[in-house]
């Protein structure tokens, strides 16, 4: 593993782990993917074990640090980073698997180096599959069930799970680059994309986050408490319907 790019605080010991990633920004319309990953982290009580070196991957003028108050007095700087967390050893979550969660803003720099570091970390931890979650703005109404597209470049997964091989052409984000790097590195990977209404780009979409988790559950056979997200989805539908009417 390239220690110049990944700073580990401790090393998790996981059974047949999956790595699940979601990045804020371009890949995360209506915050659906980041809300979904946050739900997983809370439900599984995932514990932070490291982060990628922010100095290597972020332009602080584009992704700015945040000033925070501590107890109303002390000010500290919170730097953007891609953090790593893991489920507790022996905790059954995804069909008996352990899980590594990768979260944070989409990197600004050195996507190739970032993806190499992710893959090397995955190999070091024995990860069997990489799953990314994202969301895009689409011409879909909020009143219909959220559509989630699932695709993979791994022929075995495509055939066994009935997934689609992506035929998209156009601009891509870090998730597209990461999946290509996984394919080249021989690491199975799956991408889930939820479609959210283009007229609600800034409203966090609990329904889309829930749809992503449903798709993830079908892939990994995992169990996660989504009761809070389900209540949020119901409130989202009521509030948006009232506003639109």
C-alpha cells in the first residue's frame, strides 16, 4: 500500500469485506449517496480507521476548509478529506461480510493516484468487491419510485447478478475513473446511480438514498436499519408535493 497517500490509524480485521464508497459533489445530486452512506455508518456504528492525504488530492480554493467553534470559544480548522471507517470485527452486516466505508468530497487532483491508492488499500484489507453509490439529476417526477441504475464492468458480476455493462459516454466523475481502475486491476466493482428530479437539485433526497440502500441490500444481502430514512422519505414526499401544488 502507498503510505504516502493513505494514513492509517489502525488496521481493521474483516471477514470477506466489501468497500462501499460515496463522494459528495458532482457525483451526489440531492445528497442521496452521502445520506445513504451516512445511514450505513450510523446503523453499523462504523469506526474511523484512517484517511487519504488531503494535501495530495484537494485544491483548497475549490474545496475550502471550514472554521468550527469548540464550546463556543476555540476555533479549529476542519480540512476536507476522504475518510475511511469500518464495521467492528465479527459484526454481521452485509451477508456476514465486514464493510469498509469511504466517504468525503470528490478529489480535485490526481485521480489516477487516488484510485491506485484505493485499490492497493482494498487489496491490503482483502476486499472482495467495491461498490460505489451516486445520484444524478434526471427528467423524473418526485411522485414516482426512484429509479436506480446498476452496472459493472466485471463480466462475472454482469452475468451472475443480471447487471448492465455501462454504455454511457460523456463527462465522468471519480466513481467512473475508480470503476475503470478496478477493472484494470482485476477487482470486481459495481456502481449504483439513483435518478433524482432535476427541479430539486438542492433538496436532500431521502427517497433516493433509500432506493440506493435497497439496491445495495439486494447485491450484498446486507441488513441495515433504515427506519429513520423511511420516515424522512415520507416527509420528503409530503413537503415536496405540498410545495409543488
